[in-house]
C-alpha cells in the first residue's frame, strides 16, 4: 500500500495537509521561490528540520519535485496522518471498484431473468447496495491497521524481485490462493455456527438469488473477518508489492463474479458462480472462496446440477420450484423463521407461510420457459 499512499500523497494529500497544517510562511516562500530539486529538498528536510520524509523508497516516481510534501507540519510518516489517508483511500477505492465492476457485471453479464425467480426479494438490489454502502466505511476502518503496519515496514512485502528470486515470484500466487482459500473456508464455515450466523452472517444470506451488488452486501464484521486471510498473508509469507496490488484488485473482481449468477465454468476444482449460487440457495454447502478443495476435504461440497449450465433448464419454472422447495426446508433448520419479502412466489395464489410474505404471486408459473 505504500505505492498507493505515496502516489496519493504526491497528487492530493500533500496539498490538503499543507492547507490544513501549513509550515511557517518564510519556509513556504523559500521553497516556492527557488523551485528546488529533489536532492535539495531532501537536504533541506534534514538541515532545516522540515517535516517531510518519504514514505516509500521510490518516492519520486510520479512527481519530479513534490514541494508540497514539505509545506505541512504533519509529515508523511506521521502515523495518524497515514491512518486517516489510508482510510480515505481504502473507502474510496472500495466504492469505485464496487460500483464500476458490479455495474459492468450487472449490465454485461447478469441475466435479468433471475429477478423472476420466486426467491428474488422485493427491492433487492436497492437493499444490497444499501447494505454494502453501510458496511464499507466500517470494513475500511477495521482494515486500515493492517495497511499502516505494512507501510511502516512490519510485513514481508518486498519490492526487488531479486530479494526472493524469480521462481518465488510465480510460486507466491498459488501459495496465496491455497493459504487464503483454506483460511476463508474455516472462517466462513465458522460463521455458519448458529451463534455467529444470526449475529453476523445472516445479512449476507438474505440474498437467496444474489445480484453482483450482493458481493459486498455483508455485515461489516462478517466482511472484515472474511478478508482477514488476505491481510494476514504478507505477514506470514513474502509477497511482491506489485503482485499484492494486482491480487487486491482481482480478489474484489472475483467476489463480484461469483455473485453474478452466470456459470461460465463447471470445472470441479474451481469454486465459481455455480458453486456459490448453491451456497446462497442451500446455505450449508460450498464455503470455499476460490477452489472446491477444502469443501471436498470437509465434506461440504455440493456439485452444481447440470441443469444450471443449460440456459433453458436453468431459467425454467420447474427448476425454480425445486430450488425454492429445498431452500424452504433448509431455511427452517438454519433460520427457523424466514422474514424475507419475496417479489415473486411462484404460487398460483397469494400464500402465507409462517412469517413469509409473497408478492405478485403466480408471476413465475405464468411465464413460459425461455
């Protein structure tokens, strides 16, 4: 994250902190009048006790003479400044990635016919987005201490490929997948314990038939706990910094893709959208994030039915009815009472089933299979 923070400081935060916490005007006039070189600026920072110290070893990659970095009494190395800046970066980039890629998935990939499913909720997308927006600032706040520890040199992140060799540069990717997939499996399965499920994980399982916007629609503690392995990895294993940023983006993309309902692969090793759809429908299966390995070892793997990969069968009333019937049996064991409001019941008439309220009933059965 020091790459991101250094860039954000150079282009934005240096100027903000210089406005909010300026150095004496005499120092400002000197620096602005002379347009000093990088070397002179660094020398001045030592000889005149100016507050700027670069936070990364490649501090001048993007800006040739970051004079503004010397114009605030709050240096880049101040831990409070780093915490605040990283919180704003994490929150902002989380919002951008969420809305840009979830929207692209919704427009280009997501099959809108899923909204006719009898377990699609009334106002579901609005609720998914609201849940995500409510949780993201808290998840960001909880995540920032890991980033602060990283940029202050407490992790095993490294820059020079020669530090660990070219072979490890490639080995780190499968190692990352194995470590995080195993850890998330344990955390995710643990979150299905009745005590934790009702308090933390139930909000994400509100979406029986999720859209891409459900990808970050978690209780904030739930979302943070399932992200922990990603942050723990570079404190346990070396990880090259550019690789870390690429993995960070790809993790967010993968989380969106497994919620888009489009089953692009039926590979028995990959925990793709088909496997994760079954998890939302039937609760107690397919806890893994990337692979099916740990579900198979833990005997929680459920193979996606072949009908899910046939567009006609996948969207048929018969398939939906079967899914709804099985889901209703499982939800009674997991949640006892189902307080969701469904947009379409798939029934021939308005139905009351315990606390379940169905709206626009019969909509599904009147549709012809597509």
